[in-house]
C-alpha cells in the first residue's frame, strides 16, 4: 500500500512512541489524526500522561512534514470517544485507511499488593482500547476496500515478568486480538499486525521502571536503563520511537503480511 495521501489515526500520539509513529507516517506521505487524552493526571497511575500542549506541539511537528494533521482529544477506553474520533478523522481528513493502536499505560507491583483500580485501568487502556478503536474505525476502513491496523503490543506480550502481571497480561491480550482480528478482516482486505517494542527511554521507563530496576540493581535511574539494555539486547542498544515508526510504516505497506507480531527489540526477544 502506498501511504501517500492516505489517512492514519494514531492513538497516544502526543509524545513518546506515538509521536515517532505519527512523524514516520507523515514522512511516508500520510495525513494523520493524532489522538490523546489531553489530561495528564490519572489517579490509578503513579506517573503523568501527556498534556494537551504536548499533543498540539506534536501536531505542528507532523504538519511541518507537509501533510495534513489534526489533534483529537479522546479516551480510548470509552466507546463514545472512539466513535467520535473515527467520525472526526474521517470527515476532516477524507476517510480512514490506517489505525495505529498505540495508547498505553503501565503500573508495576507484586500481585498481592496490586490495586484493583490499577489492574482495571491497565487492562482498559491497553487491551480494551484497541478493541474499541478498531470497532469504531473498521466500518470507515472497510469503505476504502483495503487498509491496515497496527497494534503496539510489547516484548512484555511475549514473556511474562514479575511485578508486571497487569501490563504483561494486557499485552498478551493485544497479540491474541491481533491474530483474531487478522483472520476476521482478511476477507475485507484489511491487514492487522502488531509491533512489539523492546526498551525505549520514554515515560514508562524514565518515570516508572527505572527507579524500581535501579533499586533492584543498586544503581541510579539512568544507569538502571543502561544496565537493562546491556543485559537484555544482543545489539547492546536501546530502541527509539523512530525504530518503531519505521516498523509501523513497513507493516502498513506490506500487502501480504497479516496476523504477525514483530519484535523491534535489538534481539531482546526472540519468539
Ligand atoms: N517505552 C517502552 O519501552 C515500550 C516498550 C514496549 C511497548 N511500549 C508500548 O508503546 C506504547 C507507547 O508507550 P510510550 O513508551 O510512548 O509511553 P508514553 O507514556 O510516553 O505514551 C503513551 C501515550 O498514550 C497516552 N494515553 C494514555 N492513556 C490514554 C487513553 N486512555 N486514551 C488516549 N491516550 C492515552 C498518553 O497520554 C501518552 O501520550 C504503549 O502501548 C506501550 O505499552 C512501550
């Protein structure tokens, strides 16, 4: 699929990996609807999500690539928001060809101490969000006769880890959803794949995981991330939002690939 002039929705696009995906899709010529919450405070999480100013700044960066870009405020855990998101992107950008389900949250802790609200929120954003966004966008994409959905899962969707049970469970779910939807939408010529990022220096690591891993290894936050990279990747280097954006663009273009979950992890996960 040639991406020039196509329309893509990217959720969680204000910052981090979503921002990288939106910029790479723009470089490939796609117009982009950038979706995010617009309110950083979530009482069930221990770190801040993106603000509306982050979203607006990223929209300007995408526009500077010479494509159309619009911001949409939506919570991917609410069907009404997802339906409005799809309608607005379709109206303002002339249809929908691509959906990238990237919005995600993390919470860490042993199961015995883990708050039920935190479990519910992680599952709602990471696992239910892609379902609701797909449900809202599929009728629009189907009208085009072809399209692509890319879900951002994780290497944590391939192997479970202590203190990450909610996050890992949600990402395993994303991979199962990807395979199921790929079979369901194959006859409609809509391909569904997942990218499983490895280790990126975004808020999930800098604000949540690094302090915990640092304590575990007896080093400071920054050294903790470097230690994880050294121990877990064949290539001994971290991944970047550009790396994930490149993989998303590849999967959007790859006309005979569906149902796959591709690791972009420098060798940090092999199955
Ligand atoms: N950082 C990593 O190492 C890593 C590794 C594997 C997978 N991932 C996945 O990549 C995706 C992006 O994560 P990131 O690392 O860029 O983190 P991030 O926190 O920087 O970005 C997540 C974005 O999602 C938005 N968001 C959260 N809840 C939302 C909701 N309910 N509705 C709409 N938007 C919402 C946030 O505001 C934020 O802009 C997530 O799905 C994450 O699980 C990250």
